[in-house]
């Protein structure tokens, strides 16, 4: 009786080829999985940054819309001009008082 050795060296050439192809396919699929995982995490990070930026733009838009509405009111515009640019009505005097210094 012939003593059969178990192992890779005793395999048929076709079986060796199939085994090599299966291992190569598995390595390729694992690599592809890693690439997709990296892409997915990058896209999630970009999405989070975009959502933060979107919220900032929405907040800025709300502020500018409220400012626009205020500027349509002539009384607000007059008050704003008098307080920020020291403009006055006819026969009105402006007194500039310095702010108190805290020691």
C-alpha cells in the first residue's frame, strides 16, 4: 500500500488552480470591502460637514430676512441712522456720552 501524503503538494493541478483563484477572489473582495468602507466613512464625514454648513446658512438667511423686514420700516431706519451715524432731525441736538469704564 502506498503511503499517501496529505497536503498541498499532493493536490491535482486543476484543484490547485481553483484554490488559487478562490484565494485571490477572497483577497480581492476583502480589499474592495475595505475601499467601500473607507469611501462610506468619508462620505458620512462630508455629509455631517454639509449639514453643519446648511444650518449656518439657514441661520444667516433668517437673520438677513429679519433685517430686511426691519429696514422696510421707516421708523426703524430713522432710529438706526440716528443711533449709529449720529444723524439728527431738524432742530435736534445730539449729545455723545462716553461709556462708563469699569475698574
